[in-house]
C-alpha cells in the first residue's frame, strides 16, 4: 500500500503514514475502549437487597432501644434481613453472570443481612439460656 499524501510504501495495516504522519486508515477502538464505552448494566436486585438488609439492621437496632422495644419490630427486622440476603444473593449472581455494576452493594447486602440474622440467633439462644437458668434457680 502507498501513502496518498507522500507516495511512500507503507504497511497494509498502517493507520498513519510513518513518513508524513497523515492518516491513511481507519482507527479501530481497542477491546478495552469498547467495553469502557459500552453502557453499564445496573443491578437493581442487588441494590434492593442492600437497602432491605440495611433497613432490617436499623429496625433491629431500634428494637433494642428500651423505649421502643417491640417483638414486632424484631420480627420485621428479621424478615427484612432475610429478604435482603435473598435479593443480595440473586443480585450478586446476576452481577457476576452479566458483568453488571453494583456487585459490591450485593456483597455488602449479604454481609449486613447475615451479620444481623446471626446476631438475632445469638441473642435468641442467649435469652433461652438465661431464661432457663432463671427458671431453674426458682
């Protein structure tokens, strides 16, 4: 192939003439540029999972405050955390499968949900142990 500007022989794959610097071919975006310019897929399920887990954690904390202590709040917190865990797990799986964004929020939702469900189970077991020791004392 020859340069249209200076007439020198150039490589067939050349985009710019090495002699005169005139563009002779079409610039093709690299694979990294193509993925960077591609629209990002969202992860709504992962975001919902994180929000549910976070709201469940807040309900759990509010349920422990003596002036607002309520079994109903604790049950709502547990249900929200379990729903958050499920949504976060689905969101995490989709984020990995579809290379979607917000996979980190899915992971955070899983962690928050699991921690607060584990704390609930721990305090329930602790309460049963303490209650049984008090009952056996009398």
